[in-house]
C-alpha cells in the first residue's frame, strides 16, 4: 500500500491488522491539554492527582483514543478513510511514562456500503487499557497515482 493512498474496500480482508506504538510522556499530555482545552488537574497536577483514587497523574482518555484514529487514518484502512462511529470502554488508566500499543483489526467488510468494522485495542505492557469498535467508510478503490 502506498502510504498516501490507503486501502480500497476490495483490498481489505477480515483479520487484517495494523498497530502503532506511542510513549505517553508529560509533553504529549500537556500538548493534548492545549489542543483539547481539557486542563483537568488529574492529568496535569501531580499533587492533586496523588490525592485521587488513581494516586498520580493519568493521561486523558481521549488522547489514548486518538491513537486509534492514527492507526485508522494512516495505516488501516489509511488515508481517505472516514470515521462513521466508534464505541469505546476504558479498562485501566494510562500513566505518564507508559508506552501504548494501539491496534486495529478488520472484523467485517460491507463492500456495497463501503463500510468496515474494526476491533480496536490499546495496551500497556500486555494489559488492556481501552477497547473499542470502530466503523469506517472506505473508498471504493485507491486513488490514482499522479
């Protein structure tokens, strides 16, 4: 697959998978707070977060979910794909310094509607942090090379 073209609907197969790895460091959390406007001290203030049931700072859930967007938009199905919907559940917090593996696996393909369902997960050290199901609209075929 050409990185800039993405997969066409007929090129996808059930079971096809892609993943990325991301370090959740202080800079990523602070930049996400700036972009999203979510300055919850649970994410940014260690003293505050230490007094919560989490006993320390945790990453924004939406930051972790955005890693799934990266997989879907850049790798599988890739450029040209459009989110139609996603349901997600957070299983455990992601802490500053954790490395997240975000993975998407094709579970169903509707060629006529050009829709793909994907099982998505985010893990830290083999432990599930988030699970989701995404529905993505995919183009009929790859864009022509210019």
